[in-house]
C-alpha cells in the first residue's frame, strides 16, 4: 500500500483524467456560470455516461466501485477548473449519493442509486434550516409524522446546494421531537412530490454557478419505505455523513489553491513593472513560495485524511479519530486556502479586484469553505473535545 502522501499509478491516472476532462469540458462553462448564476444541467447529467458519478458505489448498482480517496481526487481536479460545478458535484456525489449507499437498505439503494449514478437523477442533502445551522440537530424543526404507510413532512430547509435542480433529496426530519438529536430520521424524498417547493433561489457572493435554495415541505407525503436506516436513528447517518462531508470539502480547497498558484506564477512572468517581469522581484517570489508550501501541505494532509476515512464503516463517525481528523483536515485546508488566495491577490494587484477576473472568482469562494459543514469555530470545538477525551 502506498503511503498517504503518495498516489498510486491508478490514482495518478484518475487525477490526470479528471483534470483533462474538467479543463476541456467544465472550464469553458465557468465564466457564464459566475456571471449569470447559470447551472449547466445537461453537462452535469452527462457526467454519468463519462463515469464521474457514483465513484464509491459498486458496479452492480451503477457505480465505479472506487474509494473515497479516489472520489476526492476527482473533486480536486474538477475544482481546479470550475469550483462551482465541483461544489454541485460533491453535494450530489457525497452528501446525497454516498450517504444513501452507506446507510440505506438494499431496496432503497436499488431504487435510487442507479439513477444517481447514470445522471438521470440529481441529488441534494437537506439538513440546515432557517433556525438550525451549527446546532442543526438540536434546533431542527422539520417534522415527519407517521400516517399509515407514509410519513407526512412539514418544515423548511435553507442553504440547500442543488436545491433548485435536484430530483431527489436526502432529508433529515424530527420523527420524535421529545428525544432531540436521537429523534431524527433520514428520508429519500422525490422533489416532484406534492407539497415540495423551492421558495427562493439564493443569490450568493461565491460559487454562483452552483444553485442554492430554500425549500419548503407542506404536508408532503413520503412512503415509509423511503426511510434511510431505522426510525429515530438518523443521527448515525448525519454524523457519519458530516465527517465525510468535511473530508470532501478539503479537495475543493486544494483544487482552488492549485489553480491560484498556477495563475500567480503565470501572471508574475507576464506582468512587467520597472522594465522587467515582476517574477524577478524577491517580494513576489516570497508570495509564490508561501503559496506553494501552503498548497502542498494542504494536499498531503487531505490525502492522509481521505485514505484514513476509507476505513470508516457505515454508522461510525461523529466521534473519535474520524471526527477529529475530518474537522482538522477541513479547518487546515480552508485556512490554508485563505492564505493562498491572499498571497495570490497581492501578486495580481489591482487585477484581482476586478469582478470578472478568474482570480476574483476564486477569491470569492473562500468564505463558504470556512463556513460550510460547520464553521471554523465548530471545527475547533470538535478537535478540542476529542483531544480532551483522550
């Protein structure tokens, strides 16, 4: 087995192939996606035929049968060239599809995973609510009440990536409100069900081509067979999923950092001041060196995290080494990307301040990565709590 800081030949091929695909197919879409908040649904669905959906799902269910680390490499490559597209990809691939694969029964898997793998279905995750963010479990207000062979769902979900375009959503609801976090259940809900609506598409600072919405569920009737796992045991699914989500935000950071370094090196060679390229100036060289070190250590730490979490069994997570490592990885990578983008902005000078430039688009991405799946402060709490338990 290769150490966690080195890719195997097969993994290098995965990374290089995904990079080539993203450079040729996804990068040309990035400017329009940012300018118009446009989502290229046809291109997204085409990923299934290209083998870029269902990376972690076994072939008998329509996937590629590869590892979480391999999935992270695809995300890293996509993020270099179109980070907004990459965000929608990971919301579909990891937050929805992989969670269903890891936690649903065989009947539910066979009903939804083939479509999520071939691109005929786009997935989303529904956890955060208007009054439930960092305390998503304790403050959850969306309810699912049993009614015969169905559950009736009422509530709202906020900041839902892929919400406006999703066909199915992995939705968390309170099925026993008196038990707090231990009264939560997860459901696969079809977005064309009566009672489901997109109340607003949210206009964002960054990742503008990845559609985000507020969703409403009003007396939405969902079959009881669509419950993921067991009633009132959704906390196992959500906590394990959050650890994997945090680990899979890190490749987004790495890919954006790699692109920022590449753009800065090229710009420093081309931009001339005082009769020579700014690459000749030691202060610019200092920025480039700092960017490279941050980028490379982010990459290695993330690879270590992904390779370790390949061993995480369904239902595990939300505690112990996995909880600590995933929080540390995303905190380190997001903080590192902040530094990389700040250095890149200094190298580019006034050019970086212009909205239409690629570097400006990259710079506007950082804040979400310091907030999503738990803020930096929440990540620190997780790490400290696990250290103090040891």
